[in-house]
C-alpha cells in the first residue's frame, strides 16, 4: 500500500472533531443562505439541526446554484458489476467475504455482451464496479474491462478497490477517467467496527485513494459517506464535504463528484437499522450543492423513483438508469452472481429519460468527448 505523505486525512478528522452541530443557530443558517460563496462553517450550519426549518429556502438556493452551473442537464449512466468476489468483511454489504452468496466474474466475452447491450440503449457513460479482490479482479482484468468500455463509451468511471498511483495511471491509459471511492464513514471507531476483515481495514489507504487517482491522471474523483452507518450522520456528511473541498483546493483542475448513498437493507444488514430519512438525505445533498456548486451529485438507485425524480430538480446532476447490481443482467448474461443491495428504482433508460423530461429537465447521454476521439 503506497504512502503518498499527504496530510488531508488529519485535517478532515480534526475538522470533524471540532465541528459541534448543536452550536449553530437559525441566525447562522440565515447567514449561510445570504452568502455568495460558503465556507466550511456555513456548510456545517446547513447540515445542522438548526437548518431543518429552512429546507424550502435551502432548496430554492440549491436549485438556482444547480441551474447556474449545470443548466437543466442531467447526465444518465448505468453501472456494470463485473465481479462480486470480495476479500473484505463489511458488515453492511451483501458482497461481504463471509456471506454465502453466488460469486461470479464476467468473462471477456460476457463483458462485451453486457456493454453492447448497454450501448444499444444510447448511454455513453458507464460505471464499472467490482468487489474488492485483487485475486479475482486484478489490474489486468480491470484494464481489459476498461479497454472494452472505452471502445463503446465516452466516459468510463470506476468503483473498484483503492489502488496505487501507478495502477490508476495504467487504468487511465486503458481509458478510465473517473474514480469513485466510498469512504463509508469518517469516524475511525465506526470504521473499525463495521470493517472486520480484509485490506479495507486500513482506513488511511482508502481515504487517500482519490488523491492517488488524481496523481495517476484521472480527470475526476467521486466521494461518498454511507449515511446512517455512523450514529452522527451529519458529521460523516461534513467530513465527506471537507474531504472533497480540501482535495479540490490542492488539485483545482480535478472534477469533483458526490454520491448520496443511505444505508439500505442487505442480507447482512437489517432494515430497521436505517437512521437517515429522505428529508435528511435531501438536506445533505443541498448542503453539498451550496458548499461546492461545481461538483456533480449522483443519486443512487437505492432511493425510490419519486425521491430521485424530485432531487434531480433541485441538486442532483447525475442519475443511473437500467441498473443491475448483479453480475450480468444487462444482456442475456442473466444473474451470474448475486447482487450487492436491493434496488428501489428498477426503471429502464427510456422510463428515466421520460421522467426527466416531465420534470422539465434535459436528459444528457454524452457530456464529455474523449481527446482520442477529437480527430
Ligand atoms: S462494501 Fe465493497 S469492500 Fe465491502 S464487502 Fe461490499 S463490495 Fe466488498
């Protein structure tokens, strides 16, 4: 595991420790809403309980910020799970190495078949995912998947295990341009409690993945806290925002994205553990928008169609469609391996597209042209 000698983790943990959400008043929230550009204290104020009576005002400002920076465009994409082999024991995840599920990895021919099927829907943005297993999804395998994707799609994102800078450089040369890593939680104690085995136990290596990805040449990086894992979900949202903010200051050229996952039921996690309401999730998404207005926000298929259609009108700028969280499922490669979590929105590309149009939004299939396609 490479050590790049960065101090951002220390700064984020310190910011999290110093933040007391009970100290914010309605006046602090109003002050944050009056500002053109928000600082970390304003961001914390918008996440605090004091902001809850102001959700409509925050939504108005967030909607304007989204329109100012993204117009009415919403990018559509789909995830492709290539493998569900995993060496980690994350207590909330269906792919947990201790779970007795059907494990599988797509063959090269199946990868092509799945991608051809996705490309036939018109989508040009794909997110490749694997469970975290260097044995079953080594760099050669992921590089193969990326090359196949780059032949068919203009934007190739990755959600794989954290890698070293040179691995990211290799994957970038194969055609990947975006790396997303969910930190899950920014509280070292909660992190240790939920990650009981495997390389993911090394929190700092995971935390610094986005920085290594940027150094490896990736165009953009994505961040997420799995909201609800830590009792104080506001603090995880705050630390996630600070993580992105500090990295953006250090690497101003990097594109930044947030994902908005809430803890959902899986075979290893009970549904009555869910602590974050839809209104809480909306509050977090709007606070991210106002703190980092240029960052894109992806709303997960873990959420209901009604919620997803609503939030894209306010602050989310990216939405998946035709999703399958199983290994296979986009083509006649059916259910080769079990899925990671339960989907709440199972709509296909055409349905999501239609819903966006109904909301007065513009579904965008392609917002990026690869430089190797300029000629
Ligand atoms: S959350 Fe990721 S690393 Fe953890 S068990 Fe699931 S797939 Fe593996």
